[in-house]
């Protein structure tokens, strides 16, 4: 039996790590990770480790999925066979080359063909033992009977070495000089030659480590000059003798999306059509509602739709409109907003986006107490262990439930404003639908706040980033019991005798008899709420010349770092002038960023690229409204009497690079409206056949006003006004055709301008003509 854990890697950079599952050969991790991908990458990898106490953790095997293959597995659960970890296949990064064939006349009058290889630089080479590598390159001209090899200088402590070295190779030589206008290389020679560039880490006293290679056939050069970035590739002769069927397998559920986002003006028609959805009568004839109708899984439509409407301040009226439609089919007040309709899913997603930090501030301290100092809380007689005292366990559970409920009620004043606005609308709609029920306005809100927000976070704290890992079995059981109690206490009228008798478990019925107090039902009325800002915690590395590990804390008032409990340095939020990335060349360290304030810049190194991106985003959000924000900054550090970026010798010199756009943004979340609109366009395109089917159904209803003879064709669609729905569908289809043409033109233009090797860098911006962004949407179940 072994102690296993799993890491998630972008190329060779670890971005997440699971908890350790002890003493098992079939470990169940059950953990979920969701993240935006902040840089280009070649593969997503998962490594299984055997945890060791005294020695280095042993890598058992890996699953590596190339970026271009991720779309084949997205949204599906798959078993992957573990592959052996071979050092010759562990590569990442890219190399910038310029290749050229020259014709030369020698001193004796003969003509020869010369190959010129200019190796300029590399980018994104892997870390070696957690440190920047000491890379060098070998450049070879390889053929059936030749292997001419040359070597660059070693560059110290960098993952982005600047070589800028040129090498010359003799390709062919003529026996005598001829006066041909152009010397033609013999076909049989040129077909068999190739340029090979290998990257190595200089091991000094130990063996050099292979970092990757690229191969370019000389025949593609002819008489042209090629300059391009090439992604490093693994060796073809890796360790093929290892048995892969003995390593086991890994079960993954991956959701990955990569969107080609065009310039903003292309999306104006579709964006405007979606944003006016709340004004369409009836709401079922709107573009946003039709999107949810044609998508097989409503969640696919809800995520980009909510983000787009939230970005343009149109979410509250839309939720109110679809909630009103939802209430038309609700017959009893005690079942209000209990289903998975478009309205409830929109509110759920809104709470996840807007209420993330509110949830952390409210629940994290008490969840930490439960997980780190657990008390026995099992009250099911069947599950009690020998020696357990059910009365003591019930007291422990009551203590935890009281504490969680009290924290939720106390947090009312901290609820984000947008959540308050949505709940205000739901309360009034519920009271209007059931005017004779005085309590329905409260149960309409509590069904979301308690059942769909706090109770879900309690039972799955790792999903909401309240805990780093999935809790153990005993703690998970305690959290489940607490969650059940919170759901019940938060449901208006749930403490009546009829409701108590409906519990399947008699032990829960007995437990809830102790909660029949007026104060609990009155407390529910106080929820919710008003506004609060973000608070986040994390750990990064800090320092000027020597880097020391410190704890960081960000609140709406100050940014601090700690050695232990008390802060040793504090920056008031109002004093922060800019937060920007720092060039790796400053300290030869990756994932660096800088916080500019009244004193010297604070330089920070995050543990990985995802963490660095999240810290920069969080700091930018809380400082966006600062009046003295800088417009320019220095992307490198001030060392040895000058700025490394612009070589200015005065430390007070104004920055040489423009700061990240300082347009005022929503203090809760940053949303890319163009990207969300592109995602909606993709969903409409995928479900084009359903749009046509819905269009045919509307036409049939409009023409034939009698009884529907074939309801099966459109019975799954909500069609209140066939004429209005048909009109919206025609607009959607017309917009899709125009956007599809724009995408095709862009792809053709990009393909026609690609040179050999350049297609490997499709993630780069091409003269502002388009933007390629790689992101992950939705929940990733790993």
C-alpha cells in the first residue's frame, strides 16, 4: 500500500496538487480545479506521485494530453492509462530560429552551398529542481553520412536565454566553378539533410539534462530565408521498453474550451440582441431564452449568458423576467424556486461569481474549525461506533449548526449589492404571485441563500475554495449533517410538524425538535443584505536581493505580509499606484509581479503562473478606483544604479511602459464581454439544427391555428408567441451567418500568411487582426 497524490501541470509547470491519499492502491481524489489558462501551452499533464517522508517523492506515471487533443475529451469522463515518466519526453518551451541557404564562390572559383543557422533565443524552458536552468543549444546538420554539430555558450540561470549566435554549415560543393545564374543543389542530397537543434541544461558535475529538440528539413529552405518560432519536441527514441500496462490508470473529467475572439465590432449585432432580451415580450421570445432552449445542458448557456449580462448591468431585469415566467407554473408556495429552471440556474451562477468572497469571509473560519479540530457528530444509530455517545454527538452537532447559522445571519450586512438587488426582485414577484401567503417573500429568498448557496458550500468546501482539499470521510459526514440542518432551518415553515414528520431519517426528526424556536424563523427574515469588498489569502515569496517566504493577506483596506501572525509590512490599498508583471530577467525568477506604492516597489514571486495571475487580478480589482494610479511603469527592476528596461540611471525616472488599461471596472469581477459573446455564438452554431427545428415549429403554429396534430416536434420548446419567437430566430440565424463568414475570412488570412514553423505559434496576436485566447469554462472535474 502506498501514499499517493496527483499534480496538474501546464507543460512542466505544476499549478495544482491534490491531497495525499494514504495506504491505498486505488486512491480516490474527488477534487475539482477550475482555472483560466494565463499563457500558451503545449500539453496538460497529470503526474501520480508516491509520497515519501525521507526521500524525494517518486513519480509513478503520468497522463499527458496535447493541447490540440483536449477537445476530444472535454465534457466526458475517461480512463487514461498511466505512461512511464521519461526524461527525454519532458519538454516545454520554444526556440526562435532564422535559417538561410547561401551560394558562395570559393577562392579557387568553385561554387558551394552554405547553410546559415541563426539561433536567436528560447522562451519558456522548464525549471530544473525548482530553479531556472543553465541552458545551451547544439546545432547539427544531419544526413545519411554526416553529423556536423556545433554548440552555443551556456546561459546561466534563465528560462528565456538570449543566444544570438550564428553557425555556418557547408551543404554541397561543386567540383568546378560554373557560370549558371543560380547553383542548384542536387535533389538527392537536399532531400536527406535536416537541421536539428537540441536544448540541454548544463549539469556541471552531473549529467546534462535534455530539454527538447526541433528538426527542420533543409529542402523546405531552397533559396528562401525562414525566421520562425518552433515549439520544442520530445525525442523520438524515448524509453519505449517500459511496460505501460503495469502502471495503472487515472479517471479524469476535463472541460476545456479555446475561443477565437474577433475584434469587438464583429459582435455588436449579437451582443445588442442578447442585451435587449429583458425588454422582449414575452421573455420566451428573447434571444437569451432561446439560447437556453436549444442547448442540451442549460448550464452551457447560463455561464456565458450570466457573465455577459452581468458585465453590461442587464442581469437583474433578465432574472426578474425569467423568474416571473417560472412562477406562472408554480402552484404551491412551498415549492417556489425549487427546480432547475433557467431562472434558478442564473441566480445560482450569479451567486457563485459575485458571492465568492462574501462566502469565504462568512464561512471559512468556522469551516476551518470543523475540519482542523473535528468533534464526533454522528447521530444515526446505525452508523454509531462502539463507545460513541449519541447525546454528546448531538450536542456537538447542535454547537456546529448554531455557529454556522449565526455566522450566516450576522453576514447580512456584508452581502454584495447585486445579490441584494436580485433577491429584492424575487421577493416582490413571489408576494405578487401568492398574495395570501405572508411568508412566501422570505422563503423565495431563503431557498437560494440557504439551500443553493451556503448549504452547498458547507457540504463541498473545497469546491468553493474554502478548503484546499476534499475533507476526510468523518469530516465530510459532519459537514453533510450540518448542511442538512442549514437547509431545513433556512426553509420558511420547514419546522412545522408536517415537515418534521416527512424526514426519512427519524434521528433527524428528533434532532430538529430541539430547534423549534421562534428566533430561528425570525432570523431567516433578516437575510439578506448589503455590500462588501474582496478578501483573499495566499502565500508567495518576497524580497529584494534575498527572497524569503512570507504569508500575504489582502483586504479591502490593506495589503500585508506576515512572518507569523502579526503583519511585518502593511500597504494601505489607497496608496497602491499600480500592480504589474515583472520581467523574469530582473532576478532570473519566473512568475514575478510588482506592487508600486509610495516607497520602493514590492517585488513578489508566486508559486506558479496561475497563482501570479490571480494575485494580479485581485490587487487590480481593489485598487482600480485609486485616484493616483500610474499611467506608466518600469517592467524591470532598478539594479546596480539603473533600470534594466530603459537603462535610465535615476530611480525616480518615469516608467517606460504603459500600465495595464486603467478603465474603471466592476469591483467584484472582471469580465471579457467579447469572449462571452463568442462563446454564445459557438453554442448557437453547435445547436443550429435545433434553431431550425424551433423556427419550423413557430411557422407551423402561426399558419395553423387549430389543434396541434404533431406536438412531439416542438413540445420541448416554450413557445408563447410564435410570431415574436420566429422574428427573433430569423435575427439570430442571420447574425450567425455573418459571424461565420468573418471567422472563415480570418482563418484563411491567418493560414495564407503562415510560414514553415509559424503555424506553431497561432496563439500570438497577428497585427491586431484577431485575438486567440485559451480559457477553461465551467467546472473542471479532475
